[in-house]
């Protein structure tokens, strides 16, 4: 348990293994990040404190300004290690404030590094309202012409209300290890029973919520390796192709979602979706790396045209 | 249509309505003292799954196309998102995100959005529609919640008695309308006649999302408004 | 939650003023350390909030050892601890100070 002699930790490559702060440092241009309302301000959760629970100086989310490929962006990064990245009053308000700042300052975009189980149950009601405020602020920023991009590759995935927030974004990049949904496996098992979803069945959980299935469905726009540089490139690519919040665009999305329901509505398992979508050799798909997977499923994928 | 929904519609729209209910999804139009409105939402505690989310989004888009600018009254009575493996396989969160985006589009195109909560208002059922409204009102029976205190005690491993005690002073824990009013998320329950309250709500000017400020004024959320303002940089604009 | 505060003697010149740094995460068995410059007359102040009660003497020993190994005069350290072991605490404290002092001016 000692540090290497005077050295620096080996260069961080894995997005999943990095902390929220390291992720920001790896995604944004080196040295460009300036935190807003940082840990020195000590704006911590009064609700956790009143329950006698540990607080974090940033309440589990880092927000601030930086650059991506030279362009000014705003960015937020949720720390899954603290309370599962869950949204409480302060955490949520920091995200709302960042999105409002985007609407005022019109940067090239907003990056949301999502890693969250959803609403923080220890401050449940405030968390739910905060998620609602995030959704309004996010859509308002988009309507003002600021693209918002989501990145999902942390250990907690993106669930609950934050799963809806993710799909309010212009674009989403996921790693295979990233997971996205609304009702997580534990929640479904606890509510509907193990026959509905066995949360201990890892293969089932990954093929239901994981990046590959979400990419094949067209829920994620890009699938990348679990690598900070890959997520950085994906963020830049997605910022360059915003999805306008207008009637034509939403009508097309509506058609796409209606077609998905018509095509796959009878599927109770992602494996059946892959079969029906005529993905080649569906049983091999979980084994492929991101590049090979992307090439293999290209004809079967149901993304935007 | 359940008697409860029929009674609610009768009280909100005594001048007449053509509102249908199917599988817990409410759609239609109605007449109010403030003009004609579109009506949509959930009833009977319906859980919102992929079909319902898509149908509601389709209805919002239809109103935007066929009745530009017509106010939309959103009825809320939902126990949340449908929790099935199939809904997750199909990407329910994506359908709900799409619904929220359609509601935002309606707002941008001048449709006033007034929500009326008459029963349960939970999580994924209320986030993409009811809680997207410009004003969120309640009638008798409104019961917004996230989690019951016994379930919260299990999940957080905190003693139930402690949570019950804290709930008396804190608005963030206990289920129910009072807490959400103090948080600034909902307005106190309307007294009859509901049709007059609705007409007044439809006539009030709309503005930006002020729920955090209301939460501060009502003492339920002391930090949210200030934190959002500091991060947004709005404070720096003030003289 | 238990709150502890320590004032430590530390040899060497006072640490230079630099932007605050935070290291670590408040996760089970882990902790976060916030390092800030402070006018402390040649000493180092450490404030701790910990979910593990009754470990004051061990904190005292770990912190004395830390202050003897590093020149930390003029630094204020604030810790949110979620039950980290002494080894993890030492590691994070060293990382935090190293990161603080390693910043480019």
C-alpha cells in the first residue's frame, strides 16, 4: 500500500476505472478544465448530514468549463463511487446550473459524463424534482441551439430518471461495459420477482442494458472501447452532429421508435431482438471488440439514417 | 372510463369534453372558460410502458400539428414506469426521453402546459409529461411519491423510526403532496370549483422553471436555487 | 458521524500557495482529502469527518507519521472518510499532497 517512488501513477486509459475528475481530465483538452462551485466551497448535502451519513465536498458531481479540440464546452462528471452517482438536491442543482449556463453562454456544447443509479433515495423527493429540473434545463439548452452529449461507461451505468435524461441528449456514446435503462436489474427483481429478471444473471443483465444492445437498437449513437481517448473522440464527433429539437426531427424519431416497437415488441430478451434484426451470428456478438462489433452489426442496426 | 376519471373530467370541464381513456392513457379535447384545450395523460394509476409513452408522444405531436398553440392539460395519475424486462429490452427510457422532447417542442411552439395531479405521481410516469408542465397543480387525492418509508428504511439501512421522525421536519423523505409542495414541485390542492381554478391556471403567464425558487420560499429546499444560480453564472449578471 | 481536528508540526519550509486539490472518493472503505493553503504559522491542520467512530488515536498516529514524512506546514487538509483503513488513509494523504505540490504554477 505504498506509492511508487516519487513517480506518477501509470497513465490512465480505462474510462470505467477512472474517477469522475480523472475522466474529465482525460476527455477535455489537457489542463483546460476549470471547476465551478468546486470542493473548496463545501456545498454538501444537508440531507445526508441529517441522516448521519458521509457527505462529499462536491456532492458527487464535478461541473465546470473546459475545451474540447479547442472549442469551449461545459462539462459535468458524476462520481459513481459516492452514493452510486445518485442525484440529490445539491448534485441535481449543479447540473441544472450548468445547463442554464450553457443556455446563457452558448458554448460549443455540453458534455454529461453520466454514472448514476438515478434518484438518491436518502433525499428521494428532492432527487426526483431535481431530475425533472435537469430534464427541463437540458431540453431548454438544446432548444436554444446548444448540443448536449452524454457519455456512459462508468461502473454504475445510467438508470432511473437519469436514463431518461440520457435520452434527452442530442447524442450518446457508450462502451460495451456501460449500461443504460430506467428500471435497473435489482429494482425489477425486487419489485417483480426473480422470474421477471434475475439480477444475478450477468450475461442477461449485460445483454439487456449493455452498450452493444443499446447501440444495435439505436439508443446509443456510438459504441467505443473502454478508453478515455476513445470517449474523447466520440464526444467530439457527437458535438458535431446535433439533433435539432424541431417537429421534423421528432417526427422521424417517433417513426423510428414506432418501427422498433412493431419489429421487436414481441421480444422478451435482447437475444431475440438480435436474431430478428438479422445481426450475423448473434451468439458471437458479445465476444467482439467495439470495432468488430460495429462493422458486424452495421446492416442490422436501427439507428438514425 | 372509471367513475373517478369521469368525475374529474366533469368537474374540470363542465362545458363539455371529448376525452377517451384506453389502457390508462387519456386523450382528447375539452372546452374551458379560457378556450379549447387538448387533454392527455394517465389515469387509474397506469404504469407507463413503451406503448403508452409512444402513444402520448404521438398525441403531443398530433396536437402540435393540428392545433397550433392550443393549451394542453396534462392529467396525472400514474404509479410510475412499467417495470418489466421487455420494456427495458426495448429501451423504455428512450421512449420516455422522446416524450419529454415532444412536450418541450410543444412548449417552444407556444402551447401552454398545465398539469393536474389527481392520484399517484411517481418517477418515470410523471417525469416526461406531468413534471414537464409550466405549472403543476393538484386536486384532492394527489399523491406524489418516490418510495415508501419502510422501503426506504430497507434500502438505506436506516431505522424506520428515525426516518419517520425526520419526515416531520424534512420535506424530502415522506411520500405525499405536502412535501412536494414545500419543495416547490407542486401547488397546493385546488378547492372546488375545479373548472374555475383550471381557467385561472390557463390564463396565468408562463415563465421559466421556478420550482427551486418556490422550494426556497416554502422552506423545503434551501440550497437548490442558490446552487443552480451560482453555477449558471446568473449571479454575476446582477448589478 | 464523528468529527476530529488535529494541528501537526511539520519540518521544512511552509508549502507554497497553490490552487486547492481534492483526491479520493467518499466510497465505502475510501475517503476524500481536500488540500488548501492556509496561514497556520508553520503547522498543518487536518479536519476529519468520519463514519467510523472511536478511531481518534489511530488517526493521530497516522497523521503524525504523515506530517513527519512530508513538508506540509501551511496546508489545511479536510477529510471525508467512509471507513478507510489506515493504509488507505496514508496513501490518499500522500497522493493529495503530492498532487497539490506537483501543480504547475
